[in-house]
């Protein structure tokens, strides 16, 4: 984005992801679930990706990490520290310089004690001390390390996953819905840790449906709708609907409790029923036939937006 001069840690340009499926016997189809998606994270920045379920947020995390399923095809450019991510490079960086705080607690190995998993089976004194500090920070007792995943509550398991990510010395954290199941204090602790991590010159991509929590810690908000980014805006722009650009972002703003909790009619389109042009078109009060054409991304007031009528 034009108003940010800091170096990119992560830059995603025109990412598209599709699933190959079979229907009606041997008829093969490609379902494009992400299309022409752009998002970036700069040094010292926490960027929150928000949007409804099914908008492609978690799939984005998997695409960055190179852990898409075999029937998935991805195209576009993903760069890390200004160098394109190849399959070989992402394998070298994954779990070291790029770490994931996953949405599902099933990422924990059910047959291994969680302390060993957090430390990656390392037992030197400095690693043990760091684990103890992280467990204390996230409200986990020292004995938690001797438990197996099935002995943890859902909230404890999420805090163990947060500890595992923070054990490394990453450059970028991808946090995929890290707070569900956590009580408010633990969730705010996690957000504070992410904020402090970014403030040291690193980057955080926070994937969440909790826009209110995101607004408390993020520098920028990337708004997803039906598999693409419809707007990226500085968090300060969410103080007023007038400073937002896309009709969907404005609808999200009006739906916040402090802004009247106003519901918006209609539903996000299913991937097989995507409209022409702007995916928000069928629900948009500004819709015209021009919206059925290709809608390019444009920069307006230090934010990006995909809307021909944005001001």
C-alpha cells in the first residue's frame, strides 16, 4: 500500500486457490474458492483478516504454509522478506521463521506429552526456562507439560498451541482463529503477546471472525468476502463508516454492537454460484450492470478496495 514505507515481510499478489472435484461420475470440475486475493504484512505490523465463515480465511493460511491438500491448485505470488516462496523454501521456513497458531487443537499429537511438543523434544536449560515462562504467561501450570492432549480442556490446548508458536524465534506468525475457547483475559493476553511481537519489527497475520478484538490490536484490517479481499484499511478508518470504502465493510461496521447491531440482508454466495464481477453485487445497494465486469483493486486514502464506486 502506498502510505506504508516499511519493508514487506509477507506479500501476497493475485492468489487463487481451486479444488479439483468429481461430480456426476467422472466429470471433473474446479471450484475456485480464492480468487485474485491480495494482502500484505510489513515490518512491525499486525494485520487482521476478517470475514464471514467460508470466505477463505483459513485456506489463505494453508496456502502460505504450503500445506494445501493434494486436490488443491494454487497460483499467484507469495513473497517472504521480498523473496518468492518456492516449495523448497517454505519447507525450510515453516515452523521456524514462519509459524502457525492453528485453529484446530487436533494439530497436537495425541500420543506425545504436550511439553515435549512445545519444546520439539529439546531439553536444554534455556528451552525449559522459556517453556516455563510461556506457560506462566498463558496461565498454564508447570505440570501441564506432563499431560497428554486428551487431558487438556479446549482452552488449555489453545494456550499450549500459542506457547509452541512462541517457543521459536519466528519472523512471521500466522494466527488462525487463536482465541475461541479462551476466556476473555487469556484471549487479551494472546492478543497482547502478538502486538508485542509485531512491535519488535516482526509481522503477524491474525485470521479471525472477531472484528471487535481485531480492532483493539491491529494496524490494518483486511476484509474478505467470498474468497477475495474487498478492502484493506488502516484500523483508524473503522472509527467512522464515512472513512471506509467498500459497501460490505460498511455493512460489517453497522453490524457491530456499538454501531447499532444492524443486520444486513442476504448471504455470502456459495462457490458454485458466484455472480459475475463483484461477488457482493447481488447484495449491494449500489449495484449496477458495470459491477458485473472485472473490478480491479484501487488505492484510495491509504487503503485498497475492489469497488468501482468507492470514494
